[in-house]
């Protein structure tokens, strides 16, 4: 089969399209394996849809499904435009979290994210206050003074206790920037970047008036991401790279 590998701000994905929906959990585990497969944080399959350009099936590297992935939405939009599934640099597609619109300009892609939901703003764990925010998938968010101090074992415990991804963020109120680190469900470790996690951190920081409606965000990969709140729409933009396209034998 032919697959394409994309990198979006440190998150990498295996992408291909098919004519039918089916359970591809085992295939996702095979393709995402970094030793015997292509190697990726997740796998995305584009399938036909009557109303939108396409519908996606998203799988984490452990074979589990996820409703939404911000970085994957940018990579998939680029893939769809390149393959002629979407046209005129615009992609409109259905995810488990709802309909996503994306604009593609070369290797720069902006996604209009689904409206976030603040589920709980008063969770006390590990001597910190956490917010639980759904940006397509659930995220725990807390602010720290030192971004290098990310307790992965504590994040793993919180991930299972709240069935959510876990984020720490450093807010620079003078530069109007965020630094974010994320422990992701399905990967079960810290990743170099998480789009929905960065948006969740922005939602909290913006709600608490710590940042403006337009910010630069830096994940662990250090790549620059732009997030904004524009007329009630959360926009998530950054560069993607098509790493390669290849045949793989399963």
C-alpha cells in the first residue's frame, strides 16, 4: 500500500485515503511502529463523504481512536489539497469532534478548531490548579514557572484519573507567548507537539486575561505556532512538512 508521512510541528502522521470505512486499529499499530513500520504518533485515513470533502478516521499509535487532533488536521488538509480531494486551497472535512475547515497556503495551514468547552476550572492536584478543557479531546491544563519541570509520571497518573491529555504551560505576559508541553493519550508519553493541547492552554490563558487574542505558542519541538480567537473562532496555524511518500508491505 502507498502511504504518506507528514510532520506537523513535531507531531508525525501516516496518511492515506480509502474508498470505505473499516476498523484499522491493528493497521495503525503496525504502521505507527517506529521499528517495524513507518513510525508515527498517529494514522489518518480519508474516506468519502456525501456532504464534505471527506471524513477522517484518526488512530493513535496504540490503535485507539481519537475524535480530534489539531496538528493532524493541518497535515490532512495539505494532503487532501495535494491529492485533489479538496480544491482551491480549502478543505472541509468531518472528524469525530465535528466539521473542520482549513486553509492551505503552501506549507502553511490554518485550521478553524471546534468550539472549546471548559469542563472544570477548579481541579486541585499536585499542589496546582488544573482546568479540564475539551478542544475536540479532553485536556488538563496547569501553569508553571519552569517549563523544564514536567513530571511525566505524575502526568501519566493524571491521564488515567481524568482520561485526558495532560499539559503544562509557561505564560510570558510581556512577550504574549506560551510554551507548552503535553503528555498524550494513545501515545502514552510526552510528544513533541499537540495541537489541541496548545489550543487548550491558550483557552485558559486567554480566559484569565493573561494573553491577548493572538499569541505565538512554542511546543517542545520549538516550532512556532500561531493561535488566535477571531470573532469567536479559534484559529490554529503553522507550517507542515511532507516527509515522504512510499510503498510499504504489510
